């Protein structure tokens, strides 16, 4: 089965899941990230984890949010 093109953007780092965004930007609260515009991507089977729909966020949006949180 082909990988969802949107999920391919997650694999390339162009889009982030909430978990990955929290890992990269620990100063961001989950609810702040989840307030950003999102697009659902279909994550394929990974090991024993079944495929599922996952909200994803543009990396540039998350980076901009992080910059405002970390601004002096």
C-alpha cells in the first residue's frame, strides 16, 4: 500500500505531529500546538502500531509559535 502523500511530508520533516513538535520544542504546551491549523495525515502501520489518522502541523507554523514563546 502506498504511503499517504501527507504522511510523506511528516517523514521529510515538513509537517510535525503533536508528539514530535513537543519533542523539538519543549517550551511549547500541547494545547498551544493543537490550536494551530492542522491537516490529518494517514500514518501507515509501524511495527505493531496500526495505521491511524494523525493531526499534523506545518513545521514553519510550529517554529513561529516557538519563537513567540521564547522571545525576550
